[in-house]
C-alpha cells in the first residue's frame, strides 16, 4: 500500500538523521503520514485493510514517540485507531451481536483500539489547552464545550478531524460498554464535540455528521432522550446527500430498521445492496476504460465506506430471517 511505502521511506529518513535534524525529519514524516491518510479511503479490499493497517499504525506510533508534540502524527493516530476499530473490529462484532454471542473478542479489541485513540485524543486536546477535565467542567455551562473548542481550535481540517475522531472514540467506548453506567455522564461531551465540528464543516468526512446524529438519536430509547424518528431523518438525509457513501445505508439498517422491525424499509435497502454489490465487485477490477470505476462507484475515497458497508450487509443478510 502507498501508505506503508511512505511510512517506510520516512523511517529511513529518521534513521539516518540525528539531533535537531532528526526532529525536523520526524515533523516532516508526521506531515507526510497525515497528508497520505486520505489514500486509505481508496482501499477496495476489506482483507487488505484488516491485515495492512496494524503495521502502519505501529510505525506511526514510533514516529510520534520521537516527537510527541507533533500534531500531524497525533491526529493520524487518532484517525487510524478509530478507523480500524470501526471498520474492522466493530464490523466483526456486528456479526457476533447478530448471532447473540455473549463473549466477543472483536468487541474487546474494538474497546482496546478506541481506548488507544482516546488516549492520543486526550494528548491532542491537552496540547491545545483543552484538557479532558476542562471539557467535563464546561458541561455545566450552556454551549460551554462548543465555546471552549471555538476559542482553542481553528477551522483547519486537521483540527476538526482531531476533535471529531476523538469524539467518535468516546461515543463508541460508551456504546460498547453499556454496563458501565458511569460512562453515560460523558455522552454530552462527545455530542458537543460533534456539534462544534459539524457547525464548522457539515459535510466533513462524507456525511459523518448526519450518520452520527442518526445513530445518536436512533440508538437511544425515548425515555433516555432518544428520538428514532429524528434519527431516521438524519440517515435519509445522509443517504440523499452522499449517495456513494453506503455506510449511511448500513448504519440506517443497524440503528433504525432492525430495532424498529421495519421489514419494508429493509427490503428497499436489501435490494440496493444486492444490486450494487455486483456492480462494486465488477467495477473494482481492472478495466481499460479508466473512468469506468468512478462512473459506477463515485470518487475513489468512497471505496473504504463501500467495502465496509458491503461486509456489514453480508452479516446482516445472513441473519435477516431472524431479524425481520
């Protein structure tokens, strides 16, 4: 993968450097890794992503260790561990969950990787004068967290991604550990962090805002402040505005259609995935018409979300007779 190659080249730079030159090299490396990270979104193979990313993350951690104030490296690690937990660990955990598996190693690994992301996220926040304890304190004030983030972070994509993926890790850690009631106190922090990011860039990460709000509203019962109807609206908005991001569709199935036993809505999404699964596997193969893949599947940065959605739908389809 290009990402691995870039990291190995950067590692060579570091190994032949020393002193202040080494620090400059590490900073340059952090920038290279961060700038190269969108390439990961073009991955078409779930298996390649699953097997290739862990090594890249360990190398990225080695670079960060040499210069721990490098924010490009920090944000890359936050994104990397959040992404791996969500794409791989939670996808396999979905299968375990649908099969009513009591003890899931995939759930445990997701928690481990989200924890790593959260640890790097807290370092990123601290370096920008926003320690987690301050976020907890600002929960008591109306829009306190949003105002704090506004005062310390810029509209730069790196800042927005650092905050957003930290928020995602936090919300996922809470969702995966529902037996730990004390964690529920931090839900407003994750929500406020997303609110700030989405107020700055509503279209960030190909519809991540509406997907988050859809999951946030639909996954909580009404007695705990959830609003499944509102969650459905967010999912449908994400599907409409980002038609090539199939993650919105599979999250809609997971968090709304299955809990609501909406077999009609599921039938519509099932038809979509069955048709587009065939198109996907045909389009990603080499074709002399270089524009064919993009015409069928949209921008290359959609591939990660498409292949993840197809993998999750594969598990859902195997169990749909018991779900609807």
